C-alpha cells in the first residue's frame, strides 16, 4: 500500500475541520504542498476540502460526514 493511503487510513478525528488538519499534517510530512478549502473548477466551480500537490502529481480529497472520499478530478485551477 502506498504511504499516502497508509497515512490517510490512520486518521482518528471525527470533526470535519480536524480531519482536514490531520490530512494536511500527514501529506506535508510526505513532502506535499497542501491547501485547505481550495477553489477549483472541474466542470463546475466549487471548493475541495483538501488539495495536495507534489511535483506533477496532485490529489483532491473531500471530507464528507466524517469519512474521507477520494475525488478524481482531471483539471484543477
């Protein structure tokens, strides 16, 4: 399993904001630049809870009802 997924599965928080902060800390330890509540455009304008980028690889995560749901987004602004 990748270090990225392993770290996400270790999150214990249940509060929406605390989940975001734990994700942010974990991703930053792996060398990602992380933004919370990032505005995006992926067929519609909106916000994504956690956006992380390292080199040319990017990850968008949405925290929904205290669960982490990985989002596949082709283009992020």
